[in-house]
């Protein structure tokens, strides 16, 4: 029997990006709605992208199909 290929998670593939050094870049959550109660400083911080933690790195790579 032929072995099936693993499928990448299409949502993860669209949301995550691999950097040149091999780290995974992602955008922050909690910026889509209910913004009136959040401070301007907090919302400014949420605009920036960040790096996926080492604990999640392997799982995210697998989801991306790498």
C-alpha cells in the first residue's frame, strides 16, 4: 500500500511565515474587535508581528508542511 502524503494546514500556511534564520513569524491576536476598552498602547503593540515560541515551533512547522 502506498503511503499518503501529509497535508499542510492551509490556515497555518496563510498566517505563518518562515524567516531567513528559520524562525516562524506570526501576527498577534485580540486586535479584531472590542477595541474601545483596550488602551492605545496595547493596540499599538498588537499591530507588530512576533516570533513563535520554541515550545510551539515544531508543531507549527508540521502544520505549515515543512
